[in-house]
């Protein structure tokens, strides 16, 4: 019995340095026939049924959520973490700088670029190793090259999250292997992705299907783990993810015509489910939504109301009853918004306004509301403000009005 326990202890100690039980991205053995899934997908006007625990579709132009399922729940994010890792690296160093791989970086488990202690490689090639084959060894090497340690780099990641207003996101590593204090939400991951994609270096990085890096002067070919890139119409990034705790994750950016969206699926049971769910959400969005010029519609509705209600306002003790109105500044954020196609033909504007006022009426005073709706669906609501100032009568104004309505005998004689 003692011999058996001794052997068991030796085996345990031997396996301890090799965290092969942690899975991420390219270690998945499951394969997916993406072309077959695309061909088999069906689209309806109803939101699709999904396997993924949390999902979101974010319109990049308006920032609107077009679909959400538990999109604000805190969840593990696996290697989608590397979106922030790449962003922080790009913003904080020169990409052509050559670095040396540490023992700690080379020994990092999970999905790997295949780095060894003492290897020489540029930051740029490490980024491709990070985002294409989801190398955890590349993630640690980048973190150490920027900040000296994983902990200090995680502090940089959290500072960037705070800068972006991501209040339900926290990082403990640059690779995303499971830990309790490492989490985000589908919605905040979409916001982060939207910001990162505005960086030209990041955009080129995640849109690359195949790339050759150089390690110690020798080439190594990499392929992107994103199964939708180059397969589904319009997809141009961004990152896969998989750990035992997070399950299968995929962030996709897709543009067709003038519509540009980010689709996030987190916590799918299998790679096949994450692919199916992503295809379903992307196809559902482009099938059912189109952009609507809400700002123009609102402005025309206000102008029409003003034209048809020239004597609407009665301003007690005011020098005039003439008052023009304008929408609040939030309308500027609605130049175009994605709206379900079946709602656009029934779009209407409802204006509610207070007509009996007391002077002074200051410019910018709230006078009423504009509600834009379609059927039972409210699309947007805005405050309507005074676009001009109507002051209160003073003594001089009262005298002028008196002589206006009661001319003196002298004025009668002269005129």
C-alpha cells in the first residue's frame, strides 16, 4: 500500500507542472462544417433559440442592442480576454521591438504558439500568435514585455477597462484561463470589441486568416481559430475562446452594406453550438433590421407641428407669445438607428406640449416631449425645449402697451 501511494505521489508531482487539463481554443478536438451550418441556417422574424448562456448583438453605428440574452450577467470569458491584451499592447509599445521569451512564458499551459525559453520574437509576431492561434505563452510574454509581470499587466488591463466604463469587467491574466476574479459580460465585451476595432493595427490583426511569424529567424505558419472568418459573408474579426469554466465563446464583427454589428456568444456547450448561435444571430439581424433616419424624421415632425400650431403658446406676463421649440441634444445620437423593417412603415411621432406658460421662459426650458413609436413599440423619446427666450414684461413694456391701445389726444390730432 505504501509503495502504491508513493508511486501515486510521484505521478502527481510529475504531472503538476503540466496544466494540460486546461483547454483553450486550438486544443478543441471538435470540428465544425461551417459551410454546412450556413447553408442549413433558417431566418425568421422571431429571435432565434440559442444554446449559449449569454449573447448580445450590438450595432456599431448607434450603439444599440439589437438582441440580448443575459447580456449583462457576469461570466467567464476565456481567450476573448486577448482582445484587451492585444489592445493594451498595441497602445503601449512599438510593434517591431524584439523580445526574449522567459521561462514562465514558455511554460504557460493551454493553447500555445509554441515558444521556448530564450526564443527571440517581435511584439508584432507575438500579437499574431496571441490572436490567431490564441497562444497563452504569447500572452504572458507580451505581458512581461510591457509591464514586467502578469500582475502589473493585469493592472493595465483593468485601468483600460475603467477608462472605457466597463464596470462589470475585471482581469487577472492576459490569457483568460479560468479564475474567479476574471470576468466580463457579453455587453461589455461587445463595447470593448467596438473600441478595439477602431484601432487600425488591431483591425488588421483580427482580420487575418493566415500569417507567418518568425521565431529565432525561422518561419512558422499560423491559422486563425475564428471559424467564421472568411466563411460567413461580411465577418471581419474578432476572437474565439474556450475554457472548461467559460465553455465555448466567440466574438464576431460583421458588416454588410452600411450595417455594422458585433455579435458575442458566451457559454455555448460545444463549438458547433457557438458557431450555430453566431450564424443565427448574424443572419437574424441582417434579415430583420435596417437603418432609419430618426433624426430627420423627428426634425420634420417638430417643424410640421410648429407650422400647424402657430398660436399654441400663451405666455402670461410675457413680452410675446412667440416661441419656437427644439429637441434635446440627445437626438444627435440618433442620426440613423437600426429598426426592425416591419416597424418602419408604421412610424409615427406624438408631441405633447404645455401651452399655458408664465414668463420668463428661458431658452432651453423643457416644454414637452416627443415620442416616436410604431404600433405598440416605443422607438425613442426626447424632451422638447424652448429654442428662444421670452422675457417678462417690465414697467416700460406696460407703458408702451398702454399707449398702443389707448392713443393720446395729441396723437389723434397729429395722425
